[in-house]
C-alpha cells in the first residue's frame, strides 16, 4: 500500500542527545514536510523540501536539521540545541507545494 | 503574520444534526483550502479540499468557500458519534518564498452526542 511511514512511534531523548526521526514515503511525492504539534495547538512547520537535495526552513527550524538525499526519505534530527523537544512530530508529503498534504502516523518525542 | 482562526470549541451537537465548523484567514491571496480531521492521539486525515468560491459536497461533508469574506466552512450532515474529533482548517501561504505551504488553524473540537 502507498503511504507515509514514520518511525519510531515513540522516542525518548536524554539531555544533550541528538535524535533522528525517520520519514519514508512511497507515493512518489516531490514535496515533504515536518511539523510539530503541541497539546491544544495547531501544526507548526519545522522544515520543508520541494525537491531532492533542497530544503527550506519553516517557522520554527531552530534546534532541528534535515536532509533530503532521496525522494522517498526526509529524516528530521532534533538536536541538543532544541531545549523543549517534547511534542508530537508529523511528517507529510504532497505531489506539489500547493497540493493536499498527507500525513504519516507521527512520532511522540519525550525527554527522559 | 498570516493567520488562520478557528473557534476552539468544543462544539457539541446531537447525533443526526448538522455540525457547522468555521474558519477565517487573513491572507487575501490564499488559493487553496483544506479540512483535516484529527482523532485524539492520531495524525490529521484530509477530508476536503476546495479551491473556488461556492460549495463542494462529498458524501455527508460540504465545504463552503467565500474568498471575498476570507471565510471557509465545513458542514457535516447527519452527524455521527464517530465524527467526534478535532477539525483543522488549512490554507495555502501564497506569498514570499514559501508559496504553497500550509498554515493550519488550531482546530475546532467536535463532540457528537448519541
């Protein structure tokens, strides 16, 4: 089945540690996105990529990094510089930048 | 700062009634509009897209768009308890270097009572 796979479902980060969240899609979509959702809040854009080997900062990129070496993959690293990383992280993809976005099941990140 | 505003709710309706969810947006040049449903603890699921003024119907769902008033709404007919969720309105950010990206509202929580 075509879709977006995020892993792991739950992740715990220790103080000073970098962690990487995986996002893979087999929809042949060009655009991919990372969002953060805090309780009772809307989705906030962290990074987005409209094409392989290119990505742009979103509204809250500080403390995060990404890569887009393959069309199918858009991993997100939460660095130790992100002081409040506890949130629900959502990866999405779309055919193009103005098309509907489809979401993976998300990763819940917590601090140990 | 461009914004998308939704009433946070909760909006409570009886089973079988029509639920009406509203959204206003500040960017006059936005071109594409989406409604997502998000169950508690789950990821958002796209339920409707609308691009031109007027109504668009899909099953029990009708999206309504009025670009002059910068207003988009979602009607759910014959509401069911399974429709209880948070509904997110999303609008394209059609300006600057981030054209096409979505701005999300904080969502309206809908509760359908049996």
